[in-house]
C-alpha cells in the first residue's frame, strides 16, 4: 500500500463522512463508518465501534471519505472504502485489505456505488472531487475513468437504477447539477436541472424507477427536488420545511405503495410519508448542534426503526 498517497491531513475534525450497513443488519447488526480518522466497524447496531483498519500499518490517519458494501454483504463480506488517490477493498468484512491506485494525479474519492447485481457483474463506481467517475468491472481490482460527456468532473453523489441490469442507468450529482448515463457510465448527458440550484449533494432513485422514472435530488442551498426523468420535469418539495442543505436522502423500501422519504438536513432529520406533500421531524425536537454529515436507515423508515446519524465533529448517534 502506498502510504503517502492514501493518508490524509491530520488537522481535520473527525467527520463521519459516510455510514453503510449490512443488508442483514437486523440479524447481524453490522455497519461501517467512514471518518477522517479511518474506517470503523460496529457489530452491535452502532452502539460500539472499532477500527476496521487494524491490519493496515500507517503513520498517519487513513482518511476515509466514503464506504460502500456489496448488496450481498452478508454472504460475500465485500467492503469498499474511498481514500485519497484510490479505493481499498476487503473481501472478508474488513479484516484484510487490498488497494487499487487510481490514475495520477491522485484523485480524492468522494462517493462509491455498487451495482445492484454486483454478484453477477462485479461493477463498482467511484466518484471523485475533480476527476469525474471511475468504473471497475472486476470487483474493485482495477479501475478506469468513464467520463465521456461528463462536463463537470466534481462528482458529489452517485445513484444507480434498481433496474441497472436491464436499463444500465445511473446518475451523478455534480457541482453544476445532474448528469445521466444510459449505458453503464460509458457516456453522460446533462439533465434539465437548473445549474443555479447546484451543487447537488445527494441523489436517491425510486425503487420503482424502471416504471415511474422518479428520482430525488438534494442540493447544498436550495433544499429537495423531485425529478421526473421521463417527463423531464422537476419541482421543489417541502418548500417551507426542507430548506437549505440536504446532506442525504433515503426512500422507504416499499416506496411505490408507501411513499416515505427521509432527508438529512444540517441539524435535523425530516420525514414525509405522503410523497413529500407534508413533513415532520423524525423525532420531536430533534436537533444536532454539531451539524450532520451522513445517515443510514438499515431497518427502513418505519416509526421506531433504527437510524444512524454521523456528525461533523465525529459523533455517531443511534436513534
């Protein structure tokens, strides 16, 4: 492992950049937190944490910007972690790691997304701060830049269609707006989303996207938008309540029949159970004075389900 390439600055707050949970969370309680001080794993539903980098020897913190798990993590134990200059891969749940260095100059990986049919196609995407999108088709062993038509290389979010095996569709949120690929990332086209509303920080695709064409877009300053990709239209949701920065969006597992939407704002969590028409706090009076950075809902959005919230100053709150 190239230590100088992957280690980052030591004077950053220990922000929790990304949270990810096992697809069998209710049975195994496994989740991961990518922080500026490294990658951490919990086996008890987020109540306690330990370093997932215990097998890696470095002299400085291995700043980890993002983490993603295989959809079949419970059986294959595949974990991907984004760092400065590359992607780390574990095939045993974080016990050991291998590294893939992305082409120089070393890009900062900002986000990772794993194909919903990863067991079959082995595809993983990595978004970077200044160098666009990289794609791996061999389970993270090697990577290539896939940026034809991507006019803005500052990638902040990636979302993959649940029908990716058939429609090959994915979206990236960038500094200037939103781009879509319909051929697995080989080529990109800008969507009709006003650039003045960017940057786009978060994107969530409807579980029924192949039929309804809906996705949700969270911005840095202008709140939340519902985009109809078929009609090429967009509209603001929660104008009076979902304001400012939308750091994360999670849709209910049965969105088609129970249209639940959760959004992570700078200091609270809001939820709508009627497709964005009305909103309420996840918990009455819930406020995070430290500021929020990431969220995971490993049990779905039913009332009383576990939520994990990562804070800018390093705390992880289990609700």
